[in-house]
C-alpha cells in the first residue's frame, strides 16, 4: 500500500532527527510537503473558541501538529519551553510578531518590547526558539492552517502579558490526535489572564 504523504513526511523527519538532532534539514522537508501535498486536510478541525491543535505524530524527538486558525484567533505571546519550533504555512497568510523582555531574555514581570513582525504565505517556513524571541502568531486575513514541528515535543509553555510581563504557565493539549477528537479540549489560553 502506498504511504500517505503526511506519513512519508513523518518518516523523513524521524530519519532527519536521527541524523541531526538539531534538524538542519527539517525546514526543507516541511516546505516541500507544504508545496506539494493536500492530505493534511483530513486533520483540519475548527473551533469557535480558539485556534485548534491537532496532533499528527509524536516521537521522543519531535511532535508534528496541524493548527487551524479562524480570523481573530491569535495565540498569546509565548515561549517554546527551550525547544525548536518550525511553522510551515499550508493555507492562508500568517503573521508572526516577535517580543523580548528588556534586559534578560524572557525575564519575568517586565513590560515586553515588540520586535519585528513578518507575514508568511503558503509553503513558507518560519523558525523560532527561546534564544531568538517570544512570539505571537495570528492569521493575517481570513482563516489559516499551519503545520508545526517541535523538537523536542512541548507539553507546557509560558504565556506573557505584554504590558506587565506577567507570566503564566499553560498546558498545551490537543483538540485531536490522528484525526480522533480528544475528550478534553485545551483551555482558551488567553482566559488565564482574565482570571488573574
Ligand atoms: N506555539 C503555539 C502552539 O503550539 C503556536 S504558535 O507557533 O509556534 O500552540
Ligand atoms: Fe509558538
């Protein structure tokens, strides 16, 4: 039986992280998949509450997720728990805004500096880690679908309120795993600010 393109991508990523734990070839693999394939559509899932996080594949070395963003569904400003994060755009245009705590990177309880913002279109791949910046991701106009690769997997991250630098730890969670809905959908992360 022929393997689905998304499964081929996962196999290629597994080999890549075995070859190079830093994943130097990962961006090219994601870009090629995004440019040529459509089977990610099987994993698309929308929510009116927030952008959805849908697990495609997870190993000890990495996790691959499909994220689905309705208009206005921005992420909070967040870090990536010390891991590497690649984002390949599959559909729509996505804006990324960098932030940095003045003084030390990600210092707690200090107003954040807004850095550069950048828009990525279909097949483009962005990369970030905590040494580069914190970031916020949002669809620029209309909905968006993105493929995210984290190496290693991230179960928790920190979110930052920009005017005070207030930091909240959040569990990330999945809306679906290999296309099967999860019983407990991840919380609306922005609500953690309202509750404080
Ligand atoms: N890191 C966010 C998440 O996994 C998405 S923004 O792109 O890294 O929910
Ligand atoms: Fe992110």
